[in-house]
C-alpha cells in the first residue's frame, strides 16, 4: 500500500476517507449507469442524475453547515443534549435523503416515456443505484449508525413510494425542483 493509502486509511482521516469514498461511489454509479443505459438509448438520463447530484451535494453541505451552526447556537452536543442532537441530525439527513429519492423517481419517470419494458426496468434500477450513491454521500457527513440505517430505509421506501406515486414526490419536493 502506498503512502496515500496509508494516509487516507488512518483513523484521523475518517472524514476525508468518507468524502473520497462517496466520490468514488458516484463515479462508479456514472460509469455503470452509462454502460447499462447506453444499449437502451437512454444514456442521457445519466446526465440528468449527474446534474442533480452536484446540486444535491451543494444543498447537502449547506444544510450540514446550517445544522452545525444551529446546534452550536442552541448548545446541542452529543453529551449535554444527545436527544436533540441526534433528532436534528436525523431530521435533516432524512429530509435530504427522501428528497433525493423523489428526484430520482421523478427523473426516472421522465426518461421512461416511450421506453421498452427492459429499458424502463434498467432506468428504475439506475434510480435505485443513485439512491445508494446519495446515501453514501449523506453518510459522509452523518456518520453514525443510526443515521445510516435510518437513511437506508428511508431511501429504499421513499424511492419505491415515489416511483409508484410520483405525485407525492412532486407535492413534497416539487417546489425545490422548480427552482432549478
């Protein structure tokens, strides 16, 4: 293992490793999705996911910074007010994760118009993979097991819900999607 590998795997660099891993997962998602959707003629959907992902990252980091400032202002930390600290983290990370699932379901739905059944199935699978990539990115900032397990369940359930009932995703998050 090289010098970079030893450095990034050191326990002091956990946050850096998580961010690096999230980036690599998204890169793998883009490559795999492109290979999967290219034969279906739907590779343009990957561009939609990539644009949305960059906006998702901006919103993710801005809301994480805002949450950190709010927690400091109200003096919420893991030791003095653990319930408020964890619940606020769960609320923000869950809201963002469900928002990505809504975006993924609505993006997939938009690209399945006129697609054969196998191409639509590939698109829905790519949407599910994008939810995993978003989950890893959210997990890079909200690292606790409770956040990761809760957000994993939220990602899967909300993606299925919004895929079956896209009007719910549009009603909850459409105001944000309409901004861009």
